[in-house]
C-alpha cells in the first residue's frame, strides 16, 4: 500500500512540474468569442447540459427522499387490506 502511495505522489509531482505550459484549447474555448454565433451556440449548449444535469440530480435526490419516506411509512400488508375490504364491502348502488 505504501508503494502505491509513493508512486501516486511521484506521478502527481511529475505531472505538476511538467505542466508549466498553459493548457492548449481550441479558439472557441480559449479565445474571445463574445458576440460570435459559435460562442453563443456554445453558451446555450453548456446551459442546456447544466439544466439536464441538475434535473437528473434532482430526480435522484427526490427518489432518495421517496425511498426514505417509504422506509419510515411502509404500506400495509396485502392480506390485511383484503380483510378490510371483506369487513366493509362497498354498497351496491345498482337497482
């Protein structure tokens, strides 16, 4: 385990020391795209992806809350529900 940690620290140190050059990016990502159609399209694309991401995360969180609620408030046993129906039959309104 100690050998892995040492190798990881050495790799990270080597990577940080060799990354003195700024990251290379395409002109649309790193350049000035203010007002250009490509810059606006990229902005809308990023906005759409963020909305989709938060929607999915919200859905997962909501499902977690639902599971928590169901764990604390379980449904009654099916046989118990059938017995309740037999005790209180619905009135027949057909004449």
